[in-house]
C-alpha cells in the first residue's frame, strides 16, 4: 500500500548538468547518496524539479535507469511521467523502463486546460496503461487547470490504479475535502514544502519535497516529527528552514535548489534553457544563508 511505502519525505530530484549541458551522472550519484544519507524516505525521478521537460526521451530513460540502479533498493523510487497528449503518454507508459519503481507520478495535462471530465478521462486512460500505481499531481500554477476535490475523489473511488495525489494547489480547504473523503488506502502528500506541516496536521501522509534535495536531514526529521504528532518538536526545525525554502522559489524552480547544491559542492549550478541560474543578487543571498544539514 503506497500510504505505507511512501509515508514521510520524498525528494523530487534535480537533474544535474555539466558545464556543456550534458546530464552529469557523477553529480546525480552524489545527490542520491547525499539525500539517502540524509534520511529521506524515497526519491522521485523526472519530476518538474528534474527539468524533465528539457530532457530528450533517451535521456529520461537513462536518468531513471541510473537512479534505480544507484539507489539499489535502499529506498523506493517514483517516476514522473506526464503530458498533455494523452495518447502519446499512454504509448510511453507501455515502453518506459518502470520495473524498478513503485509508482508513477503524473501531472495533470498542462496548457490545454481540460474540463474536469477531460481530466478524469485522461487519468482513466493513464491508469489503464500504467503497469504501476498512478499518483495524481495537482499543480495549477504550472498546468493552468485544477483537479478539484470532487474529481480527485471520483478518480480515487472509480478508477483502478489511481493510488494517491500530490497536492500543490495551495488551497487548504480543497485539500481538507480530499483528505476527508479519500479511500483509506489513498495516498495524500503535499507538493508544497511550506504547507507540509499544516497538511500533515489535517491528515496528509507526507510530502514530495524540493527542499529535501539540499536539506534532507533537517527536513525529513521535521516531517517525521509531524507524522508522529509532535508538532512542538517540528516547529523549530520548520522555522530554521522557512527562509531557505523562500529562496528556493524566489526566481524559478529548480534554479534555487541548484544554487544551494552547488554551494554545498554536490552539483554544478547549470540549468537548461528556458531556465537560467539565479540572478547575482539572489545568488549572494544563497551564499550568505546559514548552512542547514
């Protein structure tokens, strides 16, 4: 049951690049070790934080294979696979190397702005094609459409293979309705680092985190305290992270997290267009920020 397997902190891994914009597998290996040693519960490969939109199909397959091989069963791995061409996504699910992953995280179709019925039918087709359980990813700020609580619950109850949701709408009331009405085995994780604590207080099972890339020990410890109901112990840890999390998203994601990881000598501060590294004033703030484990 994914609610057990993926309880806690998952990290949406960045994809490191060399200075000539090739995938940097040595740096990816360092990042995987850094996060696992930091105590995170699982890793997510090829999410939006991993700049999957600018990876070729071959690169995406290679990155996932490398990640699964490097992790070597120490923690679960989730693969990000989404798109606004349902038929193409269904074909990809049939051929993508998913043997080593426990679930597929699939963002709602971007740009097309489908109706709620269109979103339902899209995910119904995705779940039918996927050899692994599917986690819905609701991120209206990127997709320009919202998966309503009603649609999420309909998918959870009516479509076999829809096993959870990563919620990044920022709408706490909507999230509470999903949490209240979800099936008992339906995973609910926050997609927003800032809101992970209050969502866990409402019943969420954890978070898929950007901040966990660079501060895995402190962030995952904070989440574990929350899941144990010890919010008094969790609160000072969150306070130590808040300003850093702000910097992660000040200009674009993953420019912030890559800047921090470069300062920590884990990866190089390189992104592929249309994303660019942090501006110099913001980079100075990153360099001046106290290091967190």
